C-alpha cells in the first residue's frame, strides 16, 4: 500500500439484485397475507385459503415459496333460501314468456297499416326569406371649388422721402455765461418697491384621479348567472327527457326507430333552445353589469370635475385678494414718493433762483444765437414740410392699396365660407337619406324572417301530428312484445355485502439503494482523504506545482515515513533553520532519490540537494 489507501470495492450488481429480489418477495408475501382478511357477515362469509407455489429466480437460481390465495364465499341460510326462491321465480317467468311468445306469430304476420296517418309537412313549400340588401352609401363631397386667390401684398405707393436739403450751418456755440448750479439738496430716497402682498396661487390641489377605464370583463358574473340558470333548468330537462323516453317506450316505440328518433330530436332541440335562452339571459346580465360600471366611472369623473372647479374658484378668489393687497401697498408707496417729490421741487426752486442771474446772461447770448439760427431753421422747416407732404401722399396711396387688398380677401373668404356651408348641408342630407333607407331595409328583412318562421312552425306541427299517430300504432303493435320481454327479465338475488378492511401494507426495503448509498459514503470518504493528501503534498506531483524543491535530508527535521510512490519513499517533515516556514511537508529524500534517479537531483548554490518532482513523477520512470 502506498501513500494513498485503496478505493473501496464497488458492490456486486448480481448479489445486490438477488438480495433486493429476496427482500421484495418477502415483503410481497407478507402484504398478501396481511391484506386478505377473512370476513363473517350476517349475509355470509368470505374465507381465504393459500396454496404454495414454487418460483425460481432466473438471475440467482434461488427458489422461493409463493403463497397464492383462494377466496371462498358462503351464503347464510336465509340468503341461500332467497336465492333458491328467486331462481324458481325466474324459471316460472321464462316458462310464461315461452307460452306467450307463440301468440306473436299471428301479431307479426299482419303488416302495419299507416295509410290513415296524417300527411307529413311539405318542406318544399317553405320558401326562403328574400332579404333586401343595403345600398351603398352616398358619395359625399370631400372638396371645395377654388374661390380665388388671396391678395398677399399691396401695390407700391412710391418711395418715402427720408432726407432734406442742406439749409445752412446752425450756430452751435454761445459765449460762456457762467457755471450753472447742477445739484440740489437730497430730498430723500424714493420708494421703489411695495411690500410683499403674498404669493399668487399658480397651481391647484389634486382634485382626485380621473377614471380612465372601468371593469368590462364580467365573464365570471355571466358564467355565475348561466350556471345558476342551468342548475335550475337541467334537472327539469332531465326529468322531461326521462318522462319522454318512458312515454315513448310505453307507446311501443323502440330506440333507433324513426318516430322515436324524431321525438328525441325534438326534445333535444327544445332543451337546446332552453339552454340558449339561459346563455342569452346570462349575456344580458353581463351587459347590465358593464353598463353599471360605465355609469359609475362617469359619475366619478363628474365628481372629480366638480372638485377641480371648486379648487379653481378658491384659487382665483385668493389671487384676487392678493391683487387688492398689492394695489394698496402701491398706493402707499406712491403717497410716500409724492411727499419726497414735493421736497425735491422746493429744493429745485431754490436752486433755480440762484441760477436765474446766470440764466439771464445765458439767455442774452442764446437770443443772439437763436436769431442767427431762426433763418436757418425756417429754411429747414420749409424743406421738411415739403418732404412730409410728399410722404403723406405716399402713405395715403399705400393705405388705399391695403384697403382694396383686404376687401378682396374678405370677399374671397365669404365666398369660401358659403361654399363650405353648402357642401356640409348637402352631405348631411345625403347621410340622413342613407340612414332612412337602411332602416326601411331592416324592417322589411324582419317581416321576411317572421313569415319564414311561421311556415316552419306549420311544417313542424304537421310532422308532430303524423308522428303522434304513428307512435300510437307502434305502441299497439309493440305492447305484446314488451310484455313478453318483461316476463323474460327477472330480478337477481342480492349478493352479500362485505365490509372493506384496512390492511397495513409492509413497505419494501430498498436494499439496492442502501448498498449503493453505503458505497457512495465510502467513496466520498476516500475522495476526501485523497484531497487532503493532495493538499498536504503541496501540489508538487502536477505540472502546476514547483518542479524543483529543496529535498536534502540535512535541511529537514522531525522526519516520519508515511508511504511510497512509484518506488520512492515519502516522508512527512519540517524544514530546519532559515527554511522553516512553520508548516509540515510531504516529499522524498534527495539522498535516496539520487541512488535511483540521479537525473532528477541537482545541487543548489548553497550545496544542498533539490529534487525535480516533475521529472521524477511525471516525465521520468522509476528504476
């Protein structure tokens, strides 16, 4: 045995199957004996007896004893007497039926006479209704005629005079008349804002959700109504069906005969009509519920709209009050500014008095300059008046052109509006005429359906009258036969009733599963041990580990041999000195390996030996 223990042996399938078969047979035999319980009742007894039968397992060749039960039923003396009396009565009834059957030779030898039966309905006499087809809708006017072009511009009224001729040089300077006082005392600060009168309400509260959809699927309510109607109607239909079948049998009609089938078919149609009526009533209930849901949604939306209008009115009232407060604040500010303006005017008057002398000097200088400029200004005014007169004439011409264009456009718009109104009136009249035609056609088709239904009713009534006559004839002929058949059928003796017994079956042991589970547990433990050993070995046996590892015996301590691998001893150890990492390792001794595989051993710079595990265990072979 090397480093790793051997894997557990797998279970023998043949032995496991043989053991499982023996377990199953033993359990089956025990359940068979436990389940067959002997019973003793007032009407009789039920007894189980067993016989042994050999069975050989074809896999293992082993024989097993199988217990085969036999059930024996014994009647009580009272039940046995009833059975004897019933057998005698059935014999007497059969004898009587044999005697009466001889009379059928004369009855069946006479053919049935149906010449006096009422005539059947003539299906060819029923004419199909002639429906009137809806005529195609009227062709509506979808376009309007061209009522002229719209005048989009006015005629050019001429150029506007934008400049005047040169009227000479204007005197732009005066002699210095002294400094003008340009400042006055501070009359106070002007009030430039009003007090905050509150926030303007710019939004409304939530008036509630608008109902955008409502329940339209009432199929469950329709089904509930339909089921209720069907539950109330089906028992009556079943009773009517049973009564009809009894009546037809009493009349001598046999299942499969034409008259019998016609009567059953008519009953089926009546039942189908009743069920269709129930389905229609259920559909009407569904429509009613959908209408109530629609009315509820409309009412909720009306209430939401009313709440929204009330909130809107409240917001407008609040904003009106805020505007009034703002106006009062503005009036107060204006009054304060007026007082400040009066103070400013008084300061200005004093300033003007001090500037009057300087202004008089300036006025004299200005008068001289103005006199020189008046002549130039008069000449300029004359040129300006001439230009303004020319521009006034051009502007008047433009206004006249614009008025004419507007008048033309108004006339074109009026003509278009009249044409549009006429087209709409004509289309409305055509649509109303089309609806009148459709209404008349639908009424005529309804009258045609009514006449067709009346013909069908008459046809069905004639067939029912003929079927009734034939059923009576068949009953008269079949009644003796039915009596003989009734004599030939007898009642059977009541069988004794046995109480159901509850057995406690024995569960089958899963022997094969237990064996397999035990093997899986051992294999799991083996795999865990293998994984632990691989972890301790440090992964050096694979190419993913360190190929060359320090393995000199001189660098190791606490050495303990734990097994062998490919002819090389494996040891558990710790490193000495600076190589000690505080862990236990598993590996080979370089001195031992060097004797067998010197190619896998090399020397380190410090003189210690190291082993190439990849070459030793993977690439190389043991010698």
